[in-house]
C-alpha cells in the first residue's frame, strides 16, 4: 500500500512534460524528459499512483517517444478519440469520426481551396492532403511517416481525428466558418496550437476519455489529477479533481477555475506538481 493508491495523474505530453515547441520550430530533436521529472513520476508510481499520458498525438507518434516516459497506466491518444493499452497492444476505448465527415470536409474544401490536413486512422497510418511547411515541421516533431492523397474521399475508414494545418489568420477563418455550420455540433473542435485545429467525434476529447479512463481504473473523480498547457487540455482540466498547468500554458488554461499554476515546463513542472500531491496525500 502506498500514499497514492487510487490516485490517477493524466498528463499532456508536448510542452507540459517536455518542451517540444523549440524542436517544432527548429526541426531539431525532441528533448528527453528531465531527470527531476522522471524521478518524481517514478516516486509517484512506487507509492501506488497511476500515471497516464493524455496526448493529441497519434499512436505511432507517441510510441516514438514513450520509451523515455515513465508511466504505468493506459494512454489517451488522438486528443481523446481513444484509450490505448501499450503493454497489451490494444485499444480499450474508441470514439472515431462519423462517415459524414467526408461531406463536411468536402464543403470546407470548396469554400477554402487548398486546405491542408492530416488524417489519422486506428491502424497507425496517417494520410495528408495538400502538405505544407507546417505539415513538414509537425511530422518531423512526431517522427511519423505519412502518405499523401488528393482528398479525404481517398482515405480509408475509420478516422480517429483530422488535424488542419494552416497559418494563424487562415486557421482562425477556418475555425470561424466551421463553428457557424449546424453540423459543427457533431464534433469536438479545438485548437491545439496556433497553427493546428483538431476535429474529433462529439465527446471524443481529453475530458471525456480521462473520465472513461478513471472509470476503467476505478479511480474516483476527486483523485484524478490532470495537467496540460493548451486549449485541447481544458476539458480534462475542468473534469479533474485537481487541475494543474505549467506557467507556459496559454491564458485560457490559466483561467480554468481552481487551476494550480506550476513552474514553466522547462523548469520541472511535473516534479513541482507531484510535490504538491505529496503534501496533500501525506
């Protein structure tokens, strides 16, 4: 028995556990998790806690970095479209996009020709339509191979999520148009970076899947601790019994009610969070 028995941490990866923004901009390697953060997470797990990652990354993308991440719980992938058990090699829960996504993206492409987007599937494959420089930087960061196609109609089903990649002004225009459509209520629409807009099925967000993860593990909501830095993390931060954000998080995250602000991601935010939990569960 340990002091963290029945406690779950669900943590974002990029710019929360590890600062990857520099690698995204420069094309350089993704930094390793710091020794301080690693030691703190291993202490949390040794004391009975469950540590899971809740990421927008696809399965192969997170698999490329997970060897450096200490964790003992299932992983929330695709921004909340699935829970995956890496040791067992299988999905525990999925919530993929409906087939009508093809019609809706066709409508978007007619309004804004040349839209760039990545298409994620449950079989680890990724297709790309109209790749641009943002795509190249993003795929370098995630170390994920992809196949170029002409349109979403050529992509196989099921689709776990779509990731639009445009410069900020055009991305804001795209998001505004999507939200004006009556069919937008069928989806989760969230910006995961200034150049990235993600679409998943309704209810397929980090909050919904972390809730399902807690139910799978038998963890009460008051013992669910979530930490993240961007808009796609807000649903799980709002669900959490205790919510945390690094100093480098966007302002909207800092405004989540009851949020605990940690040091910057580059200053061992994870270790600071677990120190707070260590005092709470003493």
